[in-house]
C-alpha cells in the first residue's frame, strides 16, 4: 500500500521559539495577533545603538514594537525588502506598495513609527535598525519568503 506523505515546502527550517526572553516578548504582543497568526522569529533590537524594542516575523507580517507601541506591516504591503550591514548590526530596509495601502493610514503609520523611533523613513523606504548580526540573515530570509508567499 502506497502512503503519500504530504510535505510543506519551507525555505529553511524555522525552529520553535524556546528562549524564555523571546517567549516573554511574544507574550507582550499576544493580544495584537490575529487568531491564526503565529510568531516565527523574534529579534531584540540592540539598545546600545540607541534602538530599543523588538521585531517579530509572523506567518502574516512583520511586527515592530517599542515601549507602548505595536505596528505591523503585512507581507502583502511590502514591495521589497533588503538587508544592509552596518558596523555593529544589520538594518532591514522595507518598501511599501503604494497601490495596496490606504495613503492616509500609510502616512499615519510612517509618522507614528518615526516618532517612536521604531522605523526611520526616507521617502517610501523604511529603515529598521539595530538587528543583531546573528539574527539578521535568518530574519531577512523569513521576511523574503513571507513576501513571496503573499504574492501567490
């Protein structure tokens, strides 16, 4: 008897989050998650670079936090993403699709994320700074995969 195995294609193995500090960060945003949304990766930003907060990659979006603030960018909203190496950390550069976003909401999001220091904006590009070197590449690959899957 032939048994077919159903395998889910993944770009790479995403390990279960087990670190207690990362789990505590997930708990802080749990009420902001959709019912079917799962946090796949957690990045604590580098406060020594004057950047605080946490960045999450979920199965639906990137979530950026700072004390008292939570903002998300769905993979459908993201037109492009790049990872740039700085002296001590990585910066994730995001570009938002203008045509898929409500312009008023996008303008408000840009303003609020910049005021709170979570994302620095230059025209249509957002710069999420302070990503530790050991977290940059896997986070970037996961976000790329999320964008690719959202286009299917």
